[in-house]
């Protein structure tokens, strides 16, 4: 059985249908990419998977490791192994990076009946991971994302992913707002987290990111449905022809 | 027009005859002012959001007797010299650090010149009936002098406690606090107000801050849930001084914390920050007035409120920039977080500017917790209740972090955390953030 199974997923926002029957199955260890024009439903899909309020599933199912995600709140999904790297990471004034990470790790441990993490060991582990992502001690001491550059925010997202060690990662437009150097650091960070057990769903508008994070499968999303799936060659095709074919085909 | 009610709070018959001429005159004028004005009514502009009917219905008696006062847990670790005012009476005083003079105000007739020359010169009684009542009726309190050039490292912790003893009924206390910081001197004063049962604490703190002096003045209002807390802080600052003021309110059924400062010299740095945390049916009124009388001064004001249940917050902040006060740099902001649909805030920021070369801004915001912040925390596995509590804590800490002395800041963070733990489900343990 695949790690993530999405069947006939329909979802709406404010009563407006956005996802209109998505079928997607991702095996453990695989990286899938979803590409699509603006307004195709890419970000909606990421929020529906993560369990954000206001995104109503009207039909279909999502299973992670056989568990019904739609029965879970956002925090329960995170504990079950879902991680959404946000397109626009949120600023948390007054909450330091270290506190945020510790709260997140301890929430997970509490949910599975483990003791709170040892503070010193945790600090060391976070610092080591932060270093490889170019996240400074200063960033960890400051309030989460407050005053961070676009690149710093995205690196911070990947650091959270590295610390929380989820089963299934959704990267929502992780390349947006990044220059080429920052893109490289972030992509290397993501690639370092690829394991035979962990799956990823990379959502992007541009092919550029997929040069750095090479997916096993690419899907084209338009009008709330997956219009086409294929290998790496599909990204190149899109790069040359754009999304016009898909936008018109389904219109 | 003010309500011309009798003055139920004027519990002690003031000695307006016989004593030292300066005190007799001060008391007499104060009582006249109080009787002329009466207690504020709903049509008194400065009190229009705070209904005092419940206070007026009380028939309090003078607070008598004294009780032991213990530190709140949040202040347990603060290294400080302690002063205790129980029901307005000075009941305990540690030895004061070098450079500090302490005088009790139970028998002010015999007070030294530095007291008689300053007491009542900053806290005006004509427009402020509660201050007038305090001035007319105070039976105790303290006067502190920080001598010229003295740098007092150890904070002075003043514990003010009011409670009815042996079935005395509802009591009213009028503690009086005077602090004179002479030129070039530095000190930190921490006021903690607590109590038990129903009572009225009508406190006046008067501050004279000299040239090149620095005063940190930090106040926690943690009165009993049935108490009425009416307080006036009045400060006059001289040139090149720094006044770091912070007030946190968590207690009382009804409280009014008024802070007035006159910046009467050039290059004064005035920091006035604070927070109000209210739940149940609490009513918390904060009124601040900053008088920029001279050029080149800066004032920074940030207040943050958290209002849960049916709590009602009031913030009235006025900045006056007089014609001479060119190059004034004034900032004022009140932010309120409403945690329930029944909670309420009245915010009235006000700028009155007569100088033409100034930089002043003010504002007020009212909001709920941000959905996207809540989702962000939950998407990392943190349950909703905990996520809300983390965001509220962080919100409050942002104001508390303005306290400039670190050990005192830690104590106030702990006090805020204590309130959170009692009143906000899922709140992180003290020091958790």
C-alpha cells in the first residue's frame, strides 16, 4: 500500500469548489511534484492535506499509512507525520525559534506518551541541524520569522522539517521568493531529508525547483484535477509550452 | 458635570487644624477640592468609560490593623530590599541601601524638609478627586529619597497589602508614596499591590526625578478579585533624566491606574509601557497623560491588553506637546486582544500638539488571535488550546520585555505567566517561553 492515498478528493472554499476529484498515490520514499498554473488548486490541496480550517472536503478520502487524515485535526495530522512547509511562513512575534521547535517536538512526544525532551540534548541536536541549513543561533533566539528575509524563512521551514522528521512532507511553492543561492541551500536541505521511508509532495509553478529536487513523478494540476502525470520530461515540456494546453483543454 | 455625591471614601477625618502649617494647608485644600468635585460620574470625561456606582455604593471604614505581607511567588527570587505597607501602615522596612533615606508618613507633621517641600507638589488634587481624598485622608505611607549621585543597584520592593481584619467590614486604605530621586541618582522601585476580600485601595505615588537621574518604576496590581484599586502615579522629570515606567494589572474587580508625567526639562527619555490582563467580570481602566513641556524629549508608550470572558478594558492615553516642546519624539500604542465575544475594550488615544517640529504617532488596535498563526502552530503538532495559550503569552511578553532591568523583567514575566496559568487553558509553565 502507498504511504499517501488520495481518492476522488473534492474540496471547496467559501462554498466554491476548488478541487474536483483528485486521485494521487505516493509510495514511501517517492518524491512527487505537482505543477500547475495559478488558481489551479495547488495551495488548496496543500492546506486540505494539512487540515487547515475553512477548507471543506465534500467528497473523497485521504489516507496516510492507512489512517484517515480527514478524521484528524491539523495538530493530529502533524503528529501522524504530515508536514507542510508553507509558501508564506507566518511570523510569530514573541515566540522564539527554539521555543517553537521545543513545543512542537514535545507536543509530538506527549501525544505518543513519551517524556518531554531533554533540553540540553535538544539544543545540541537543533544547532547541528541548523548549521547545515545556515540557520544561525541568532535566528533561533529571535521570534519565529520576524524580520527574516525570504530565504531565511524558507530555510527555517526546512529546519523544522529536519527536526520534526515527518513521514510525509508537502513543500508549497518553496522556491517562491528565493534567489538562486538560497534555492540551492534549501534544495540541498530537502534532498538531505530524502529517505526510503519518507515521501514528499513538491508543489511549484516553475520547473526551476525540480532541477534541484528531482521528483520521481510529475503531475499537472489544472481546474482542480490532475490533467496529466509523467516523468521528468513533463516538466521540460511545460517549461517550453507553458500551461496553455491544460488551461484550454479543460476550459 | 461631576456627581455631587458625598464622599464615602473620606474615611478618616483629616487633620485640617493644628498640625504643621504646610500639611494643614495641603490637607485642607485637598478636602475642599474633593468636596467641590465629588466623585466622578459618567459624564466626567476622564472617567466616561468607568462606572463607579459599585464603588459609590460601598460604605467603607478606615482600614485599621495590620497583617503580615508575603511576596508573591513571581517575586520570590528577586533580590531586593523590602518595605511593607499593610492597610496603609508601614509595618516592615529592611535597612535601606547606602544613599537612600526612608521616612514613614504616619506622622508627616514632623517630616524633614525634603518631604514637606515636595509632598503634594506633583500629584494635583484640584482635578483629581481620588488623589484629593488620598491627600486629605492618608494615614501612612513612605517617603524615599535617593541622594544626589547615588547609584542604587538593589531594587526597592514595596509590598502594599490591603484587607479587612477581624470583620471590620469593607475597608478603604489611602497609602501615600513619595519618591525623590535627586540629581544624578539611580534607583528601581517595584510596587506590588495585593490584598484579601473586598476593600478599596486608593493609592497615590508621587515622584520627583532630578536632573541626569534615572528611575525604574514597576508596578504590579494583583489585588483581590473583590477589590477596588484606584491609583494615581504622578511624576515630574527634570532635564536629561530617564524614567522607565511599567505597570501590569491582573487583579481587582474594578481598577483605574492613572499615570501622569510632566517632562519638565530637555532630553528626557520617558518609557511608559504596560499590560492589563482581565477575565471574568473585571473592569480595568488605564489612563496615561504625558506632558511634553520642554524640547528634545522622547516618550515611548506601548500597552497590551488581554481580555477574556466578559472583561472590560479601558485605555485612555493623551500626549500633550506644548508650544516650546520642539523636536518631541512621541510614540503611543494600545493593543488589545479579545479572547471572547463578550469582552470589550474602549480605547481613546489622543494627541494635542502645539509645537510644529515634532514626531508623534499614536494608535490603537483591537483583535483576536490570528488564524494563520494558530494554524502554523497546529500544523507543527501543537494542540489548539496550547497553541492559543502560547500566542497569548507571547503577546503579553512583548510588552513586559520593555522593562529595562532584567531581574525585574523576569519577575513580571513570571507574574504574567501565573495569571496565564490560572486563567488561560493550556498555558505554558512559567519560563516556558
